[in-house]
């Protein structure tokens, strides 16, 4: 079922929250506040979602291919199994559930994944410059060919798959970080304020 942005916003304003499986391909929802919405299994390919607020939303299995999530708020949302081959520059995913999410080739510059669960997610070939994974669960994450200086303070990278890690992500911040082999890396702790 396909619906327009106007219809979605009207129904949402009337109190409806369940839009599971809808087709919202190429929809424009810039700055929309859709807190708590259920868009599980929805088609959001090529959607313009700049600065949209999807906090506490059910977005499991959503297809975001080609979408623009620049500056979007997706904190505390269920994003299990989503497919993100899109722009999410500066987006906020704090405390989100991104287990098994496919973010291959996503642009995640400056995005925030603090306290998020990304276990088993695919972050291969992503641009992570300025991205924060503070206190995030990155166990068994695929970071093959991901690049950029990132904040991994208190993150868990146990079992993460990486290729040429030191070259691609070695200039990141590592403070109390559990590395792929279970060792703890602290070489980035100097000068970091403990505001956890």
C-alpha cells in the first residue's frame, strides 16, 4: 500500500501509529516529527528524511536505500535488519537497536551511535569520519574497508571483522575499548573528559 506524505502526516496527527509495510518510496518528510511510529517492513527507498524525528520508532526491516537521513533522530528506535545504503550524516542513533543492520557504503560522517546495539551489523565501506560509538556494542560487526577517525570510547569490538584496521580506523579514539581479540585499548584516553 502506497500513501502520500500528506496522508501519513494527517493519519499520524489523528493518533494512528501503525504504518507497517507501507510504501513511502521517494516521500518527502523533512523535519517531520513521527516519534513512536511503526514503519516496520516499509519501503523508504529514495525518501527525503532530512532532520526527521523517528525517536522510539519501530523501523525493523525498513529499506532506506538511497534515502537522505541527514540530521535525523532515530534514537531508541528498533532498526533491526534495516538496509541503509544511504546518507545519514549527523544522524543520531543513540541507544538504537541496529542488530544485523546492513549499512554497506552508507555515509555516516558525524553520526552518533552512543550506547547503540550494532551486534552483527554490516558497516563495510562506510565513511565513519567523526562518528561516535561511545559505549556501543559492536560485537561481530563487519568493518571491512570502513574509513575515518571515529570515537570508540568504551565500545566493544570483540569479534569485529576488519581489513587493514590500523590504516583505515587507527587514528580513532580508543579509551577502555574492547578490541577484536578481547584486549583493551587505551591509547586515546588522554584529554577525554569522563562524562559517562
